[in-house]
C-alpha cells in the first residue's frame, strides 16, 4: 500500500532555532500534501495545503512566514518551523493524496525548550 | 469555513456493549467521510469510510451511517472489546478534488473489561 515516510519522529530544539520536518511518498506521487498540527488531547488541525510546484495555501490563523512549506517534487514535501518557541511544541503530521485516499506520515513530536 | 462537529468527547462502555459516535458537517459539497482510530503518539488509522452515494456501510463489528440531508454521519461499534479503547476521529472532505480533510474534535472511547 501507499507509504509516507516522515522524519524526524522526535526533535528537541532550542527556542529561536528552526526545525525542518520532511515527508516523502515512497511508492506513489503525492500531488497534494496536507500538514496538520495536533496538541495534546486535541484534534488534528489543518495548517496548510501544498501542491507540487506551487505555493502552499495556509488556513486562517496560521503564520505562513513561520511555517514554511516546500513541495518541490511529487515525492517530497517539507515543513520548516522557523524561530521556534515553546508554544510551537506539538505533534506535526503530514498527509498525502495521489494514490488512494489520504496517506498519513508517522508524525513528528516537536519539543521547543 | 468547513466545520465538523463530533460528540461525545468521551464515551465509556462495558465490554460487549455497543458504542455510537456522531458527527455533523457544514460543507454540503463534502462527499467522503472517513473514520480514524488514533493511539497515543501514532498516526490516525483508517477504520472505515463512506462516500455520499451510499447510506450505510458495514465491516464486521464496525458500521457507519450517513444522512446527507441532515449532514450527519455516525460510527457504530458493536460487541466492544478493551482493545477498541482509543481516540476516534470523524472527518469530511470533497475527496474527488484532492480536497482537504477536516477532522472532528475526537471521542475518547474507554471499554471497561
């Protein structure tokens, strides 16, 4: 079946630094990638939608200059959290379409200290 | 914008009893309604889905019903087992357009042995 590989699974970074999260579709072309954020005991909140080769569309309230999304190829999308702060600590997860339904990455637990 | 409401937020049942989780959606163009089970720190796992051209779908102990007129869909789990304990999310999308998947707020199900 379709697989999306997400890395890293866990990352701890210092406040003010940037962190890049990578999602790669292994056996299909991901025409669209969705990025979600999930705080403890809450739902998956959509942050942005990206299509290969075009700028991402951000949901209301999500800072596009803080959460940089790149979808330069049909198999790779990245989310960079710039100048991370403790309130950015969360579970980030990507989801790709392009094969059959929505295929989720395994998630990244980001902790900003 | 699009919104999916989910109830109840927590549900505790005795092993062997049935569990029902209900969702309503706001986007009348939604045509795809998946249900996910998520364990702590893991990716959502698709357990069943339904498209708008059918009213009911069943897979062993799990069933989903859809009322398009009321914009309402439900998850039914029969003969619950302790391993069914998890957080369940409903979601809605206009899937044919690789449209974004919007999640409900989640239901924490506890099955008491």
